[in-house]
């Protein structure tokens, strides 16, 4: 779906009350939540325990093996034994474990 962003921005700028802006924010947040659920579901469908994955973390990226998949996160075990609870949208599969 293509959205005419300049036109949308112009329409948002026409809002003149706090109530109108709050309503716009509520609609955007609701849509963002829907998109995150869809993206998380798509990611989750392609992942299995034992998959090799990479994920962006606070201190750079990590590479490890999925131990368990939960509703919105997966437990990823690194080679050194450290386990991280990683949000599904941050995980990128790189292969199957041997």
C-alpha cells in the first residue's frame, strides 16, 4: 500500500486542538501495534529451536542458536553459553544448526 506521505503530513498539520492531535496519535499507535504483531508472526513462522540466528543488541549484534520460542521473544544461546531473551522482530535467521 502506498500512502501519499506529504499529503498526510499536510493534513496532520491542519490539526488545531490537542484533542485532534491526541486522536491522530492514538490511531498511529494502534496501527503500529497491528503492524508489529503481523511482523512478529511472520518472523515466528520461519523460526524453529536449533536455528542459527543473528540479532541486534544493545552492545552490537549477537549470533547464536534458538533454544525456545515464546509468544513475542525467543531465547538465544550464544557459543559461550550466555542466553538472551530477544524480541522476535530483531531476529534474523542465518541457517539451521547441524
